[in-house]
C-alpha cells in the first residue's frame, strides 16, 4: 500500500495549542533543558509546597533512581476537584452512560463529585484506611469507580484497580501481592446486557485472602448477594453516614498514587507503581496537548478504568484539566453497532478516544451503522492500545470522522503513565499506522539486538534514553525486578519491549512486542501466564503459548498443549481447557486455538524453541530456520502435519 500523508487541516494549524513550529521548539527545549522545561510545565499543578529540585534520574545500575519534583507536596484529588470549584463547580465533570440506553444517564458536576469523593474518603478513613494502605477496586464502569480512585488519592491510600473482567483467581493474586485489606466492589456488573457476578467473584477470591477485613458493596443491579457480617458493608449506607468535608492529605511528590498490575514475560503479573507528582504532571499535560483540550469540551475515552488508559484518560488527566469526561458502562455493539456514535450524538462529544480492536469489529458490520448517526460535533479522534492497521485507520478517518477529524495514534504503556509517541493534531501530518513523533520530554531511540544504536531510518528495539515525569517508579515489592525487567537488557536505557521502525521523516511505526507478551484486543497478556494456567490443569503436562494474527483482536492466542500420559486428547478436553483458562484468568485470555501435541520442539538442553512455535502460530511455515539443534526434529513435522484447520 502506498503511503498516504494527511497534512494538518488548515483550521487545526491555525487554532491548535501547538503548531508544527511550536512542536519543534518545545520538543527541543524539553530535551536540551529538561529541568527548565519541566520546572515551567509543572506549574500547571497546584503544589502545596513548591518543589525546588526537578529531576534526579539515572537509568544506570551504579546510581539507578527516578525522582521528579521530589521535595514538592501536593494532592491529586485537590488538583482534579477543589481547584475547579470556584470556576466550574456547576460544570458536569462526569457524564455517565449506562449499559442499557433505555436507562437514565447521570450528570455529575464538579461540586457534586467533590462532595461524593470527600464523603467516600471519610468512609475509607472510618474503616481504618490510612495513608500508604492499599485499596483494591473491583468495580464496573460506574461513576463510583472514579469516586473511589479520587477518594484514595485524597487520603493518600494507594489504589489497585483490578479489571472487572478478571477471574477470582486473578483478583486474589493481586489482592495478596499488595497486601490489601479492603476491597471495593459491586453486587453485579452490567455489560452488553449481561450480568457479571462481581460480589460472588470477590467472595470466591477472598477464600484465598484471609487478611481482607472490609468489603464495600455498591448496589448496581440490586441482585441479592450474600453479605458476610462484620466484613461486608453496603456502599450507600456507609456513605450516607459520612460528612462531605475531608481535607486533602499533603502528599510528597514521590509518595505512591496507584498500583496497576500488568503482564510481562514471566508468569506473575507485575504491580506497576506510579507516584503522585510526576504522574499528575504527565497525565494532565499529555491530555491537554495530545487532545488539544480546552476546558469544558465534551471528551470521551472509551477505555475501562481497569486499564491504565482509564486511569490517565478517563479520570485523572481530564479532571485535572477541567474536562467533562464521558464514562461508558457498555460495549460498542450493544444493543447494536451504532452505540458509540449514538452516545457521541447524545452528548455532543467533540473528542473520541478508542481502541483499534473495537474499530475493526465495527468496521466489519458495515458503514450504515455509522452513517445513520450525525457525529457533527466530533473534531478529533484517538487510537490506543495496539498498532492500528492502515485499513482501520482509513475507515476511522473517512467514515467515522468524515475526513475532517485528525487521528492521534497514541503509543504508550502502563509503565509510561501517559502518552509517549503521538501526533499533536495541530502540528503533525499523519501517516496511517504511525504513532509519528515523541511527546515533549520523550527521547526514543532504536537499538539492534546487541544494543548498538540505529541512526536515521531503520528497524530495531524501541528504548527511551532518559526519564520522563510519568514513568513508573518500581514494581510493587520487587525493586530488583523493576531494574532487571526494564533497564538491564540495554544498559542505560528503558527498554519498552516493543519493536519499531523509524522512517525517513523520523516517524515511529510500532511493529509490536518482541518479548513473550501478546496483545489481544489491546489487552496485554503474558504468554507465560496462560501457560501456567494451562499446566495447572490436572490433565496437562506442558504448554506453550504464542500469538497468532487475528482480524478483530489484532492477535489471538495459540496454545500448544501436551497432555499427561494416559490422557487421550479430544474435542471435549479442548473445550474444557478453553473454559479452564477463562476461569483461571478471565474471558480476555480465552485461547483461540489449542493444538495438542505429543511433544514440543526443544533444544537438547530442554529449552522450548519458541521461534518455531511463533512461526506456526503466524502460519509462516515455509522457512522455520535452523532446526538441527532440536533434540527431536520429528516433533516439528508432527506439529506441522496436525495444525488445526483455522476458520
Ligand atoms: C503495549 C502496552 C497504551 C495504554 C494501553 C495499553 C502496545 C499501545 C500502541 C499504539 C502500537 C501500541 C505496545 C505497548 N501499544 N499503544 N498506539 N501503537 N502499539 O497499555 O497494556 O501496558 O500495553 O501496547 O505493544 O508496549 P499496556
């Protein structure tokens, strides 16, 4: 496909916060004088005690450390709420759209949100939660989820949100890892007309978590759920008893704000830790410039708060910037494939930020679902979570945005806290499929497998050579793992785990993960995690998981499974294993293909040759490379001869 370039539309070049010349000037200053740039930029935050030091960071083993604005103090909830009360207290902060369009939307003003947050902060205090304690949040996409996050931030408790689609096992692991003694949940969630038994899941998880003392249960559907006396309390009841006055806790810039678990190349999810000051600056400045955001505009990020996108771009970034942020409980195709665009029309959404996997699914349903809606308020579109293929990009641009809305394809990670590489709508000519250029303060570089820098156009491993304020600070409970995972592969740099190409114009094209992580519908899955779920099944001896191309999900899950001796693998077992993995991790980990094999390709030292399995998963078997070092090369012939017929 010939590369198309979409120049900045004239109205955007004129009216945007940043044009091409300003982008270059600001980016240059941000890397040549990071201290000056960030000292100025951080004034966007209301500090309680101003910082005097800006940046103390090193990626080298000898003096490794990452601190930003370290001696300043602030409170994020005060920056997201209190500071707006005078100027925009009656403006809607959260516009909530329920799963069922027949149910009533909720409009919560900054003043109301402030009161709700203070009240719930007092609830947490009354249950003994103190600064630094961990609060696990397992809630659906309801405003109370945002209230809970902000209430934690207000009293200095560290929230750990677990996506409400995760299984009881996954929830239990995350509660235990951060020693959380309180869990916030709902009776049931509601998504696409289906009920999700959240409280039942919590009860099952807590069988493994004896330290949990309190469960606060929000009534969402009103389903009868068992309440354990002394442990479980009703959200509305305990909130009603509290006052709406709660002074924000003075937090050090480097005090922890939240933990969010994410998958890596080993079996156990990592608790990514973000701190208060740098994250606040990063979430708010990226939200402002990437979306060219002006206070009062109606903005919608369609991500779930269970992922980092929901943290930074549904809740924290937009609220710090005085936005009206849409929160959507439902799914793109319920009741039908017009749902997103009907919500856009209902609320007059100007900026829409979504995931390629949803766009691909909607694209397949045909243009009519889109074109029957108006969408005249849309000015800007965003994409996040995985590479957007040029076909989906063109459809998004032409059909959804009617050619008038720039698309910001934002590359970033849970670890980066906010957007790292993205167009700025008034500054960057767009190329479909490219995340284009670095944000202020971001210094990307490409290196080859040996760590040798690649200059100019080329292909390599994407690293970041210097710190930025929104960077994660540690892996919860395992600082050594933090260093080993991100800073030891290419010493002196942060390794992203992504492969990337840079073109002649200096544009970045993310090519996907180069570690044992796959990206399924924009959700990150460690292959090792799925493997350990499979081998936990009594009939499974060994398993290896790789990604496979998938039209809608981007990548699907391809599992090779060896059963125990005396177990005859059959269709019933295949189905059982699919259900098993769903139960162990959650529906997002549902394997697309399970191939039974009497043996996996291993070297003589017993290491599985994943390279070969990846090629089979990708259906690229014409050249499997050197197989002579395999202990038993005939294993590969068996795998090739018995590939399941794919739809
Ligand atoms: C991985 C991070 C970004 C927050 C949500 C996902 C992939 C993310 C893009 C993009 C190509 C992308 C990368 C990255 N990714 N955005 N615009 N283009 N790839 O956060 O779960 O931490 O996943 O998602 O592979 O490393 P995450």
